């Protein structure tokens, strides 16, 4: 008892399997890039070459493609962090004995979407000021005054409420649905092969073939979701920089 009240719940801070996966992935990815870039050479070799190739791909195909060279390099750290955090956390969904992406639960997608959203707002406010950024984001130029009463609330909800929400749900829903499908395929395989016999064994074999095929499809989804999340982060930052010309 604490000051006569109820004893605090000891489980609210507990580290479950999902949180452990997040911590392990974060440590491994950070350690991998630190090890690769700890003593960089002008002509990269080995792991440095791999790390630089990965970073260059994000820089060229996402950051600079959307933001241009100057702003692409300026915001490369956050865009690359989004990309690699998403793709490596997603990869745990097809690793044996882990079998789930921690992005299939809303916590991590929500944190990353919040970081992207805060960056979006910070860039715009730093350039236009608070009220200038809000006005540039929700007031469409060249629109008759009466129409603003309809468009301004729609633009406000779309820009400042739905944007972080959709960024979160898109990632979580895709990874959760992939996890559910893999569980169904491989659970069906175990049920038909172990619990049943005869003709059901063929159904079990079909289940494992379908599961393996869907695993390769999930690899495509993993890479695609990382690309989309980083790309949308870059797009939002670009819209913030050019809020006065939307």
C-alpha cells in the first residue's frame, strides 16, 4: 500500500516480447552502422561500402528526389532513420521464433509518425512563423471568400489531424494483416499435418506452400512500406517548406 491507496500496478512498465524486439533491433541497427562507419575511408570497402550504398540509395531515391540536393542532405538523417527503422523492424515478421513485426502494434508506428509530424510542423513554423504556417497550410489562394468557410476546416482536419493518423495506421495495418495471414497459413499446416491424417495431409502441404509463397510476398511489402513511410515523410517536409505555394 502507498499512502493508504492501492498498490501500483507493476505491469504498466513491463517489457513484453514486442518491446524486446524493438530494443534488440534498435541496438543491432545502431551498432551495425556505427561499426561500418567508425573509421570511414575515402574508398569504402566491406561493411562501410554496404552501409554507404544503403544510405546513398535513400539519399538519391527518396531525400534528394523529393527535396532536392540541399534540403535532401539537410533532412537525410531523419528520412534515413525512418526508412531503416521501418524496414528492419518489419523484417522480424519473417524471422523464425520472432514471427511478428513490432510495427504490427500501434506504438512504434505512432512514435515514428509523431516524429515525422513534429518535423513537418517545426520546419514550417521555423520558416513562416506559427500563424503564417497555419494560414499557408489551410488557406487556399484564389478561392472565393464564402468557399473558405468550407475548405478551411477540411484542410485543417486533413493536414493536422488525419495526416499523422493515416501515416500510423497505414504501416500498422499492412504489417498486422501480413502477420495474420502468415499465422493462418502455418497454423493450418500444423493442424492438418499433426492433428489430422490422410487426405488432410495434402491440405497441410498446400498450406505450407502457400505460407512460403506469402512469405516472399511479405518481403516485398516490408520493403515497400519502409519506402512509402520514408517517402511520405520527405513529401510532408517538402510541403512544409513550400507551404505558401500549395
